[in-house]
């Protein structure tokens, strides 16, 4: 897959801004998320305001958002958001899509010009459904068919990258500070029942449009603060199942692990928490017998997907959000509730700017996931 518009000379890389790897902030990146448990749709304005409070956690090399419930008129179709280097790449990709999908609608993704966002690729949106003949001949279920097509485009068609592929949701990301990215994509004009956001700080990877968070496959999206020391082991294991890690970042592998464990292996989000942030063996030994048996099974059966290193993540999926820290809680995360809204963020200030008065606020323990769904309540993982 060709890289898409790696920033070289644009304003975001000038000397007055911190360059990749020049120094680190031990608090890492910024993440934020919010969801209405009643399924009420609300504007993307609030998520832009929330992430902008944590501006100093970012460096201008990446920002982005995932939004759920934003395409109700096309809710039965896959929404493909695609970056193109040029019109030749777009033509080749569209020819592939036409051979595999019925294209219901296509258009440029609306943006507004911003001096803070430069060197943008061509950014298009396609609402599609698999062609029945292609789907039948593939002998795959619909979601696996779409996922394989996404990997085919991203690895074999030079100059294009599918960065969002779910139903009734979309990812919007770029090189820039997250609040500028949100305004660039006119996110305040969208309404959804859940949003997540990310602001990037230096880690070990170059800043480019495809490498910004969120990372997504089908309906799953991930924003991540931290650094995965187990990346190579996780990557080798997940690539044995047909996934292709090509985006020059450790976070990509988390999205694929979530997809594999939930969609392909049938694990619940609660069980996934117990895999990627598995309890220590001494903790498992002290559990009641039934809980211990389940924890031992998950730890042994899916040991290759234990994620080590500091991290806090927010995972978006159809109908909900999941938030999780590493087992030692080496990255900050706070959760709060107000009426039917649940907020998750790296900092309390990013929640208070949206909802100064809260019904409840707490800091999840390391390895303790919080799962929020639109049909009410939150479920804590052991």
C-alpha cells in the first residue's frame, strides 16, 4: 500500500512546532468519548470542545474522531471513507468497488478549508452493499467479505486507503490538532449517539493522515493513549488470521484484536477486557472457583492477545463504547455520568467543559473495563 501524503513541508512540521520524537510527555496522548445510553443523537460540537481542552497533550501530527449513528438514512449500508493520493488511485479503487459492491451513493466528504490542515488527500465516501453474486461465490459471511475487501484495497491498490468501513458510523482523521481536524470535517454538522476523539503526541511512528487515530475496521474503532510493548507478538499472532498491519503504528493491532475476538471468536466485550488486560496469575489464583476457571481459560486460550505496556483505550462498536486501562493503570482515564450521558476522558477537565454538573465521577482501576451500551447501564469487567 502506498503511503498517503506523508507530511514533509507543510505548516504542521515547521520549526516552531515539536517534531516527532524530540521530547515526550509522560501523560501521552489525549482521548475522549461520550455516549447517550438512551440512543439520543447529539451534535459533534461537544466532542470537539472536549478534546480541545487537552490541546497540550497533542503535537499537531494527528487528530481524529469516530462517530456512531450519523448515517441513519443509509444505516443498512457500509460507509467506506477513503483517502486517495490522486485521481488515478481513485479510478482504480472505484473499479474494484464496482466489481464487488453495489454502490448506493458516493460523494466527497464535506470539509472546510483551514490553514491548520494542509496537504489533504482526496477524501471520498461510498455507501455500499456486497453484490449478491460476489458474496455467494466467496462463501463468506457479509462482514468478513467486506473486511477482506478493505484489506485488499489497502494492501494492493497503491495510493488509496480505506480508513472507515462500518455501518451507520464514520471515522474522520487527519494530520493536525484534533480541534482543527474536527472543524475541517465540519463535525459539528453531524449528529450521532456516540463520539470518540484522539489527539496525538510523539511515540515511535511518523505523522501521516492514515496513521492518525481512530483506527477502525467495520464497526469497531479504537483511540489509544500509550505504547504497546507487546506489539510484535500481537502483530505476528493476528496476522496469522488474515489481518494486515500496514499503518506504521502499534495501535492498529488493537483494532484488529477487538474485531477478531468479538466478531470472529464470539467473545463479549467483558471477556475481551479479560484477554487484552488479563488479570495477573496471582490475582486469578485468589478468585472464586467458577470465576477462576473462566479467567484461566481466557488467559490460556488467547494468551497472544494480552497487551502489555501503558495504555488507555476507548473502543467504539455498534451500540456502545468500551473503556479500558492497562493492568497497572499507567495512563489516566476518568469516567462520568450525567442523566443519560456517559463521558470518558484522559482528564476530568475535558468532561467538565461539557457537563459541569455530574451525577457520578470515578476513575476505573487498572484492568477494569467499563462497557456502556445504548440500551442502558454500564457493565464493569472483572
